C-alpha cells in the first residue's frame, strides 16, 4: 500500500501494494514508521482494528511477559515445595506406621510369652496335683497292704 491509500483499502487491491509488501519483507523498508501491516484491518464495520502492534503496547506486553515469567517461577517454586512436603509427609507416615507395627509386634510377643508362662504354670500345677493324688493312693494301698499282712 502506498502512503496515499486509505486505510479501508485491502492489501491485495492493486499491484503497488504487492510490490511494497515484497520490498518491505526483503528488508528495504524494514523497521520504518509505517508498513503494510499498519493498514491491514481486521474486524467488522466500525470495529476495524489495525493488526500492527502499537509502540505503546510493547511495554505492556513486556510487563505482562515479565509478570507471567515471575508467576511461572513462583509456580515452579511452589511445586518443588509441595513435592518436598509430600515426600516429608510420606516419610513421616512410613516412620509412624513402622513404629506402630513394631509396638504391635512387641505387644503380641509379650502376650505370647505371658500365655506360654501361664500354660507352663498350669502344667506344673497339674503335675503336682497328680503327684499328690498318686502319693495319696500309694499310701492307701500301702496301708491296706499292711493291714492285710498283719492279719
């Protein structure tokens, strides 16, 4: 598009626009104040907007990109912190489970030894009881045998 064209004119409207576009893309008019993209309009009726980024938008885009970059850094820091916290919680949980399982194992072992001791004590009581009964019966038989011999 030449400088004397109106903004409503299309890029493909004439051959001069194509020549200007080719010369601009090859570097002849690069970074000049106006280019063909300044006249390229997008939109409908009264809402037409130029597709070229204004110089005032560049600072806002830089600020926004810097803020997005800082937010991404903060998110990665938060992710690392969250991962470390989850690993810490998992390790703490495993430690507690291990401690509780060890306590349970010790309680079961203590109760098992208590049952075994109680069993051995009852067996000893039964043995002593049977020994006493045997001694009593032997004494009765001996007394009866002595009565029979003396007669």
